[in-house]
C-alpha cells in the first residue's frame, strides 16, 4: 500500500467534499504521524486543534479500551456513569451549571441556537434573532452555517436559516445597532479560528457581556476551537474575566474521539425540557470516558502553566521569523492557537512545509495557523520552527 493507492480508491468511493493533500496518514504517536509510505511528519495541525494530547496518548487509549469492554452505547433513555461524571467535571471547570452532549462542534452550536430561541419562547416572548460576526465560523450544518459570517461557505445552500444579523468583530457599536426587541442572543468566538486567528479585544468582550446583560439577551460563546486549554486557560473566556450564558465545546474534548458539548447556566438550561432536543449518539459512554480523562489531564494547573509557557515560547519564535521575513505582516492569537499573517496567500507555503515534514493549515487565505498538541515540547517547537524557516526560503508566492 502507498499513498496513491489509498488516494485512487478514495477518489472512486468517497464524496468529493474536501480539498485533500496527496498524503494518506496511517499511524500517529505523540506529535508525529506517518503516511502510507513510511514518511514521518511533525504535526502542528493536530487534526485542526482536535488531538490536544497528540496521537495515541497512552492514558486515552487505555481508558477507551477499558470502557469498550464495559459499555459502548445505551441511548439517553438511560443514565450512564461516564456522561454524568463528565458533565460534573465540565461544569466545575467552567463555572457553568448544566451540560448537553453531542458529537461535534456544529451540533453543539445547533443546540445553542435552539436553546437561545426556546428559552425566550418558553417565557412567551418572541425573541429569536441572533447576532453573529463577519469572518466567524460556527459549522457546516444549516443552522450553524447561517451564523457563519463567510459567504464562501454559504453559497449554493440558500435560503439559510432566517433571523441572523451580522456585526463587525471587535466593534461594539455595530452590535448595539443591530439589537431589537426580537434579538435573543449574540454568538461569538473569543478567537476567530477559520476567520484568521483574530482574538477579541478585552474591552470588546467585556462590553459584549455588559451589553447582553443590560439588554436582557444571551451571550453565547463558541469555544469549539479555542476552549479546553488551547489559550493557556481552561476556557478562552477566562482570558477576559467574563462568563457566558451558553458556551459550546468540541475538538479537544475527546482528544480525537468525536464529542461536542453545550453548557449553560441553570436558568437558561431550563429553556429545554424533555423532547425539546436530543442526540442518539450524544454522550455515549465511550466518548464521555475519553472526555473525562482529557479533562483530568488538562485540568491540572501544571498542565495549563506548561501550555502558557510553551505558547509564549512559540510566539517568540514566530515573531522572530516575522521580523526577519518582509512578507510577514503580524503574529496573531493566544496560547497555542497562533498564526502568522502574510501579505500573500499561504497555500503554497503549507504545501512546502508538508514536503519538508511539517503539517500546518491555513486560517483564511493569508494566515498560517499553528495549533500543535498542547503537550508539545520545546524541542519539537524548535524543530517545527526550523522546518518553517527552511520552507520560507523555498517559498516564492
């Protein structure tokens, strides 16, 4: 078996919905992966911020094997222990009160949209409009897509879910101008991932929290990519000293095993009653057992301190590169969710890095995104930076 054999069969039988690179990955260990021909890569993409502890982490594989020998699935008609324990762990770590489990970030965001609307409808109030932001990304399902502020993802799927208004990110006045008696919530990413690694200004986030409180509407934070340690705090909103009414999670929560979560305070969570929302696979014992182990590891204070220190070390290295390369505009992001913005499109640079043994991904056309495992070592950071510098010498945009 080689890369091309896999690619040829995939092109025959798999729907053509992804712009894939010509590599078939077959094995991963820690921060490294190998393709079907045995070539090794240093993974600074982490499955798009999913493999937060790298690949085949021994504690995760052990708990998955252990739970697999007990109970895989029972449906939410019954309680299961890993789900309850994970809900408790998440609520205690985030300051929220109630959890709902799904299978992905898009599903968690769909749940947030439904909860915000149902919360007000249950009060007999016709508040259903949601304010989202330009350059945001909330998922590919129809509801989440309607709140995604990038038309390239929406084209061909119209008509979209009605009742969505778009404000300018980091512009509080543009949010105020859109609020009406029909507005039920504001939905925002503390750091816009797909939109270009755009971090919210502290004054903007505090202003959003205050504005939503004053107007009696809900603040929903999409932390699918930036939550669970990625910024160096357990949650991205903890960087801003605020608390949302609803927050969504996924990606890192399962360390590679599919799981999403919707968290809310008790009052807002009361907008849902039995029959309002459900997920057949959501909160299954396998996913929740892995999620619980992820939380145990990430929640350790020393772990988050390490993320902060490594993130700062990587940022310094990237700022050094940006200072030496005239094509670079700026370094963006927080913790280990970082990007270098260039004056040219970076697709060619991503391809060169792949050739040289480093997996990276873009965030928009001109931002090179770096989202390594949260337990990446300084030695691996230096190795990745060395490959990136070599690749920049070969890049001629």
